[in-house]
């Protein structure tokens, strides 16, 4: 094997329905794509089988792989389904009810019968310890050996898989808390104990406790998964390092992911958003809305000004998570979402999903309830013989029969094909309306007009549904990337190494505190450099992004403010806050005292860009490979069918049309047109509302 054939970089995204792969081939700087049906009972099986099939497809061997960049939903699914490890919690004396009390807020202001979220750790598995710090970081209570032995004995009696340790004011002295966790772990026979201050040293004890508990809750599962994955890959001869994508849009080594799995909870959706942002920069489109529609759900994110939004708080399974994450919102159903009729005879879609097994009715795997994918098939959007490039045949007759049954239940009559088509179009209308409503809300919260954005659809169903959503919302421009169906895997393959570091300050802004802030950033930068060196990312280009949470004195919560490199003085820092406050709330208060909250620094190790195709603009346009009818607004109309691989730069298409590729299908509605740019992106343009 020559050196020229070494170094393939492979991005992997494990979804609920399909496991996606993107391979960057060093021999000719090409990209190859592959989809493998997921195996929910053992996600690593689909990954290993799909990886082998992809390597066979491109003619590479296991030793030719230089790195596997892997997105996973294992932690997220475990939290949502409450199927994590059996964990305990160690807290400062007097704070055993920290999870029960939480923030003392009602789940709903309008539902007095709503139940509180069940605590992640039941009270009988919470142990108090005589350890505490003051608000300034001084140790006010230090446990002796007898106290540690008592706590250790209680932990062992509970027969736990892992535990978390949280001390009041622990964020002020992370080393004290982490050293205590190590001592208890050592005496408890090596029980994994997550120190909250080591994971996330930020003020607010309830949120910090949840971060530690969530980390402990999924750590044994992640450890078991990667141990099994590494063993399976080694059996196939793949010894390349595994890099795991993170919720903040970056990535970290598998060892770091096992140590800090809470940072990977939203890794898959974040990867797709980051890939879309890079695409938008390449085509000079600063404002985009990403639309990730997979088999189970659909997610959106907004990137205005060429950068994705990062949230410092999100909800995971009803629990607040205060780690930085790419701000992704769930807006609706996926391709596997089930179409059903309620007791009032009204058609509904989701939230139940057919998943990978048994899947939609058309999969022929025992599913008897029609799904959104069956609607696409019935309306003519998808070729039943061309799904996954022909590797998976769909049963169109079964899909039509199932949807005709739905149509009968809502009062439709006629022949099976027409009733099925009308029911399918109705189901997609319901799906689109729900998505549009959620998208309108998200845009309104930010004061944004959809007409100023381009929609970037990806996921297996995103390009198929994108034109329906854009037309409903009033988005005039759609950009469909070449590998839209495996776009999250593409994002994983190109993810930078990244980790976020924080320190809570709680100081009034003045000359002294601005100097303290600069010292804090320098200390965080040193931590970041050490982490990058350990991850192997310090050899290339690095970047450090600074931000700080600030507020006017008396406000309950802070605003996250990105600081430019030259904002080091108190006046410059205050002005950055005033501008952000004015942008969001419409006013500034220059007379009020400004307070510094949490300093945030992102350490980024830049990953080399993936190759970008440059299509020959003078190529000869190839006409449609055929024609088939699609059902639109109550009637069948002819649509030209194109092969995506045959399209050339500057080629134009007129709707109605279908563009087929192995990993997805693009629908172009009447009144819309398409064109191909030199990078192979398909631009759809229409008239906005």
C-alpha cells in the first residue's frame, strides 16, 4: 500500500433510521457517500458493516483510514428515554434536596395539574458530605478520613454504576472538588465519580449539579459503546483513532468523549449545522436556515452573519443543560413519522415514528402504519426502485393501500390511487403547517424575516420536503448541497477540535475587574492549549474565541457577549455589552453598573477543509432521464426526472421536476427553478410570500 492511498478521513453520523458515511479520499481529493440502515439494538453493528461496505465501494482497505469522526445520539437517547446508568449524588451537607427543589418553577403556568420532572437521581441515592466552600473559594468545611470512609461505605452499599459530586460554591475552587472526587473514587474501588466543578465550573448550583449528573448518567453507556466499537473495528483491521463530534459544533477525542460524554449529547445535529455554515460561506450567503429532516424528527438552526447561534442553555428531556451548544430547535416530523387519524376523524402526523425497524409500510419489514416516506412515494416524489441508489426496493402498492385506509377513515372516496394520493397530500400539508408554525415562532423570537434567508435542507428527507416548507413560509431561496442526505456525516468529517472553558467571576465592571477578566482569559487559554496538545490538535492552526456573560446590576440573567480581541479595557467591554443589550432589547442604560458574570473561552484546533468540487462551467447539459407524474394540489402533473450526478455547472432546471441522487431526492415544485453552481450545489428559487 503506497503512502498516496493512506489518510482517508471518514465522517459518520449514527441516526435512528440510517447511519451515514462521508469519506474524503486522499488519492484524488474526492468525496464518497454511503447510507446503511441503523441497528438500534446495537448501533456499532451498522457502523462497522457500513464502513466496510464504503471501503469496498471506493477500493480502500482498513489500514488506509487515518481517522473516524463520529457523531452519536446514544447519550441523548438514554436521557430522553431515562435508560441511563444507576447513579448516585454526593452533595454538601444540608443540600440533599437540591434536585427536588430545583428552581421551584411550575412546568406550565397554565396547567396546575402538571407534574414536576422526576429527578434524575432519587433522594435515597443522594449522600451528604461535610465539605463546602465560601463564595470567595475558601474551604469552610473539609471532610476528614472518617467522613470520607462513611460516604464511601454508603456509595458501595447502593451498588452504583457511577456517581456525581457537587459542593456548594465548588466552582470557585475546582481543584478542591476534583481532588475530593478522586479520593472517594479510590476508596470506592475505582467507581467513576464526576466532579461538577471539573466538568463545568459555573455559578448556579442546580444547573451545575445536573451537568455532573447527566455526565455520570451516560458515562458507562458511552464507555461500553466505544469499547465495543473499538473491538469490532479492530477485528476488521481498522485501527484509526476515533474523534467524536460535540454539541458545540466541534469535536474531541474518544477518550475525552468517554470522560466528558455530556459534551456530545447534541453532536449529530450540531455537525450538520456547522457543515451548512461552511457551505454558506463558500457561496457567499450569510443568512441561512438549516433544515435537517431525518427519519425521526426535523430540526432547524439559524445562522445570521455567517455564524451559527450558540445557546448557553437548552432543555434535554425536560432537564436544563447549561453547556454551550449549537442552537438547534426541533420543528416537526421525520420521514418515519406515522400518519394516523384521531377519534374526531382528523389526520395527524407523529410524534410516533416507525424508526428503522419496522420502518414505513413501503420498507416491507412488517410495518402496517403509513409514514411520511410512504406519502412521498405515493405522490410520485420517490422512485420505489431507486431508494438508496437501488439497494433498497420500496413497496409502492403497500404504501398506497395503507394511505388509502387513512383516506377512508377521514371520509375520502374513489379509487385506491386517488384516495391514497389525497390522503398523502393532506398528511404532508399537516406536516408542513406544523413545521412552518414552529419556524415562524423561532424567527419571530429573533425579530427575523424569512425572506432574508436561504433554506439549506439536509438529511434523507430534507431536500424532498424543502420546497414544500419554503413555499409555505415564504423563503425564496433553497440551497441543496451535493451530499444532502449524508450532510451531518459531512459536518463530522470536517469538524474542528473544540472545547469550551468557563470561570464565573461575579464582579462589577471597572478597571480592576477588567484586568481580572484578562487574567482569567489568559488562564483559560493556558488550559485550552494543554487540552489541544493532549488531543493532538496543537500542531496546526489554533483559534481562541472570547465571550463573557454580563448584565446591568439587578437583572436576574446575563447576556452572552462575544468580545473582539481588542476589547480589553472596561470601557470597550462595557460598550460591547451595551450594543448587544440594545440589539436584543432596544435600549441601553449607560448610567447603570455593568456586572461581569461568567468568562467563556473556546479553544479551537482547525481541521483541514474537505475538498470542494469545481465543476467545469462549460460542460454540456444533459436533459432529463425520464418523466413521471407527481400529485400536486389535487391533480397529477408530469415532472421531468434528472440524475444529480449528470448535472453540470450553470445548468438550469424548471419545475415541476425531480432530481434523484443516491442519498436523497430533491423535489422542485411548479413555479420554481433550479440551477447548479460550480461547487455542485443545487439552488432553487421561487417567489416569496
